């Protein structure tokens, strides 16, 4: 099983180092010195990691045979791919590999079907499930504990408790209208009390 574990960013310095966008929860294992990684495009690799270090919160890697800024810049946007045993699990029981999450059924806590996971997008701030709904449309579900409350690999499902509007736009409109009415009510009630230094309300 091949998994994307990082994407190469811009060159750093003049000695062949590159920044990388990490796409694995186990960078020490997947992106350590000596690791040999396939690439996309394939013609760029395989690449062997020679050194790695963290600088200003970013992981910097140097690959064997890449010795200057020009060679490093030529690797920009290359995906780094590791071979992973499909039966292997992360050490942390709360973490999962992408291939374990693909095609899981996404349901609400009451069992209502939302769709199935067709893609996982890794952003700097969080991961997103791309979920295909029964009607063919797609919805993005942030993979955060507050929303994705359970991953059950045996039952092949992900249980979610979405906030209003995440999966139902009409629900968001209703909630928004209620908020506006509440705000208007607060302003009306408070207008006569301003001179009495009534406490304000954060909006």
C-alpha cells in the first residue's frame, strides 16, 4: 500500500534543503534519515532522505544527490510516497491512515446516512473528509473531534455530529435568521437602558 506522506515545498538556503508539507502523523518514522520514498511524478524519484531538521516550525529535508538550490527547487511540488503494510496501524489508537478511512460510511448519531468518504484532503490547519452523498453531491467534513465523534473500522463507518449548516444549507439559513431576530431583539431591549450603563453583548 502506497501513501502520500509529504509534499515538497520551496528550496531553503543554498545547500539543497527543501521545506516539506507533512501529510503523515508519524514523520519521525516516514521521513527519517535513510527513508527511501517513491515520488509523484515518478520520474523525480526515488528519493533517499539524507538529513532532516525542524526550522521555524517547518520540517526541512535534504536528499541524497541534491546539493544546491537549483536541484532543490526542481523538486518543488513533488509528492513523497511511502510503502505501508495495509494491515499496519498507527501507534496512537486515535490516529488512522488515509486508506483505512476511505469508503467509510458517514452517518449521524441516530444512524441517518450522509454518504461515504471518497477523498481525504490534508490542510495545514486540519484534515477534511470529502463525502459523496447519495444524490451525487459532495460535502466537506472537518476531521476534528468535535464533529467526527467515532471511527468504527469494524462497522466501516464514521459517526458525525455536524454543526448547523455543515451538511444542510437550509438549516444554516434558518439558524442565521434566528440569530438576526435575536440580535434585533437585544438591540431593541437595550436601547432604553444605554444611559444606565447596561452590560453589552458580544456579537
